[in-house]
């Protein structure tokens, strides 16, 4: 069984994954693949909301699981 709450584990995971995500973005940014400013804006407009959406989805999953558990399923 888990020693910590899901929220604690989820936050710790993102503390580990966040810097790795940043390094990946940095490598892609510096690779020369994003030539125009439009390319860079599109890249950031996908990467940043994607990271935030994945982070928030963990809390939605936790909420859904608690609701399901309280209903006795």
C-alpha cells in the first residue's frame, strides 16, 4: 500500500519529471528545428499547456478515484 497520499506522490513525481521535461524542451529549442518565430510560438503553445494539463489530470484522476471508492465500487 502507499505510504503517502496520492497528491504527495504526484507532486514528487512532477518535481522529478519537470526538470527533465525542461531539458527536453531546451534541446528541441536549441536544435535548430524551430526556425521561425511562428514555429517557436506553436511549440510553446503546445508544450506548456500540455505539461499543465498532465499535472492537473492527476488531481482529476484522484478526485474520480475517491468518488468511485466512496460509492462502494
